[in-house]
């Protein structure tokens, strides 16, 4: 299997969930969206879909 580089942005995840939840009639708070984005990111790591790489800039 070929390895590809993927960048995951939790702010982008939060925005995606915000729009999807709004379509379904939910109005999440900013704090709730941040938690959902963090949980999603952790899930992707736990399932070995992504590896976390820390930028030391």
C-alpha cells in the first residue's frame, strides 16, 4: 500500500460539523464544535487512519 501525506485541521473539522449539524437542525456552540473536532481527530489517530505529527516551528 502506498503512503500519502494528509493534513487534518481541527478548525476545518469543526466548520464541517457546524454546517452539517445546522442542516440537520442543531445549533452547536463553539465549545461543542471544538470538542467534536478534537474527538474526531483522536478517533482518526486511534484507528490508525492518521498519525499525529507535531510541528516544532
